[in-house]
């Protein structure tokens, strides 16, 4: 039988929200930086990009041999049935990118259409033209990680329908 660690215990330098409450972070907008989202969770982030880059480029992947067996599956979506559907539909585009349609309103969640990073092989590239995809009325970015927020993908949607809401705000 396994047990979970006590939620109040601090371990390995991990401090959820750096000891702050989520409402305080949202109210003081501590999670916003210049043109970017700052992840308030856990350990310091300074220098992490270079650590990841070093790891990816200079170290051997322990699972590298298995990548040869990884299926390469381009994403094909027939958008006509999605456009014609009169009820609610949810279409997985790739990874975290979803298109949610309710009657004639369309919400696009976490649009990432291209390669995330040049050194990461994309095993599920889009095999359709983005011009075929229904134009979203709203775009929801759930958080600022590179695989959920891609400025190049947002630029494809230009002009992006924009609105913002503070954490906990009801949006209608």
C-alpha cells in the first residue's frame, strides 16, 4: 500500500505557490510578466531554459531506441461534419489543442499548430490547412507553458478575438 506525502510537508525544495495563496497571486497579478505568463509554482525558473537545452542537445536519451518505434501519425480532420453539427462537439486537434463548438460559437483551447521546439520531433503534425478549420470566436489559453501557448500559432489566428478575465471571474 502506498501513501501520499503530507500536503503540508515541504520536500526537495518544492514549495507550492512559493508559500502564497492562489487568490493573492491572481489579485496582485504576480503571474504576469512582460508579454508572458510566469508560472508561480515550485522552484525558481531562472536558467531553466539553458538546463533543458543542455539536457536535450548534450545528453543521451535513455529511451532513444524506442523513438524509432514511435508511430508517426499526421492529424487529419474533416472539418465539414464539425461545422455542420448543430449540438455541442469537442474536437481534439493535437496535444492540448481542442476546438469546442456549441451551435455556432467556437472556443479554441491552447492553440499549438506547429513544431513546439526545433529539436523536438513532432510525431503528430497537422495534415490539413488551418484555413479549413472553423474560425474561433474565443481563444482560451490555460497556462503559459510552451506546449499550451504558442505565439506563432496565435499569429495565424490574427486578428485573434481577445478578452481577458481575472482568475475566478465568471465569463458569459
